[in-house]
């Protein structure tokens, strides 16, 4: 039986879906997390503590596990583990991306530099070192622009600014979020237009696009809270071809060659396609539940099959349209309760609803927050 190590941070939404996909495929799973599992005493080498904040220590832990009980693949499900997974897989001779390429996806300054070196269409930008003047950088590229930290994801810390006063306020707010580990800020020209997301899978450097999602709610700021994803996209065929070509070019520019990628792009009013970001992982949260391939195969199964070189022939996305809505957090506080689930599920086309924050827990909206209240799924 093949054996795979899944790097599952304790805060991930995705543990249950990946574990279920592995079980469906008959794969033996080892859970790697930064904290000891409640049942780890009885699980032996099926549960291991992996120091996700320390790449070298994490790789050493994985190598030691492999020598005790051999693995066939190492797979990260979220941003937190992607560099570790690539480095460990490289050491053990598994399918992997070059670790420096994955690291480039986790640092927006390196990403911008590599995309620029490849002459890919991206926003005009400036990198502002810790303590330097964000307002001066914003004035150079012109308003409106977007200020963001270089290491965070899921729109955390991303703020649109329209003048110098807003730029200064944004820099103070973002630097407070990263105070424990000061980092540069990225200031880039705001790109108007429709935003789309590309879900893809790289095999020996070739990108297979699994889905293109439209984001029908405008993402104009000041914060960039994603709500609805719908696929297939309604963009014209010529634009879709350009989106796929640009995403594939971005993967090449970053040096990626194996595994899932998730790209964000903008389509301007004149049809110009601009790459915003590309991550060496699949779509976040529970959004993967909006995708099914072949006879009901999940995205997680596709990713695991690829990692283990199990073959992917005939796994095209289902014919019907599907979508997901990420339920936003409107204000900070403590979640008391959520009502209306029954009414939502009674709507034609709605096929699922998952509230992902338990009652009694603190909730924080963007730009400081990094979680959604829940997810609604629809097909039709």
C-alpha cells in the first residue's frame, strides 16, 4: 500500500478532505502537524510532530520518519508547509518542485522579480523595506495602488489606497500585523477589471488547467475579501486562452514543474490579462469541494494521485456549473451563533453548507483576519 505524509497545520480547513481522499484511494496516511495529535500515542508513525516554522528541522524530522517507516510522497495542503514538502521530497527522491521555486511563491518580492524577468504582464510595483516610506513609493507608481505584506496569503493585509493619507495609514496597519517579524511591503498599481482564478496541475513542467473560476463580485477594495467563485468562466474563449497561457508562463518563470498551482489574474476593461499571484498549492479553504472530476473524483484525490504517480487519464471536470461562496466576517468579536442554514439549503441549486468557525470563538474580519465564517456550495 502506498504511504503518503500529509503536512496538515492545525489551523487548516482541509485535513478531513485530504484524509478522506487518501482513504478512498486506499493510501496509508501519515499526518504531520506542528502540534502533537490527541491520539498520537496510539497512532505510532502515522502521526508525527513536524516543526513547520523551521524548514531544516522539519526536513530532518521527515527524513528520520522515512528511514523508520518508508514514505512514497510528501504533500503539503496549505501555504505553511509547501517549502518543507518540496525540500523533503527533493531529499527523498520523490516528485517535487525545486525548493527555491516554491520559496519564490511565498515571497511576493521574489515573485514579482521573476515574473518581471520573464516579461509577464503584472502590476507596476515598488518594494519598500521595513521602516521606509510607503507614501513615496505610492507616489512613484500613482494612485490608486495596493499595499500588501510580502509573505501573507488569502488577502490578509492587502489594502487599496487612493491617496497619501490612506497609504500612510495602510502601512501602519500592515506593519502592526507583521511586527513580530518585520518584512518589506509591496506597493503595486491597482489593476481594474474582472478577477479570475486558475486551478491547475503541473506535470514535468506542463500546466494542465483544471478549472478557471470567475469572481462575479467586484474586488475593488479597500480590502479584498473574496466571496463567490463560479466555474466554468464566462470570459470569451480568446481571453480564456490568454489566461491559461499567462498562468503557465508564470509557473515557468517561477521555476515550478510539479503539483498543484492556484493563480489569480485580472482581465482589464480592454481584455488585457495581468497576473497578480501564483501559489504552489491548490485552492484554499473548502473551495475545492466546488470541483469534481470524472465520476465524482475530488480535487484532493487528483492531487494525491499526481504525487504518487498513479495516473490521471480521463479526469476532466464535470460538465455542470458549480460555485462556492465564502461567507465573510463582517465585524470583530466573538461568534454567538449562525442562523439561516435551513433557508440557505432550501434554495434550488444549493448543495452544501459548512460553518467553519465554532460558536464562542473570536472572529476577525479582513485585513487582519485570515479565516472565513463558512462556505456555501452550489451546482446547476
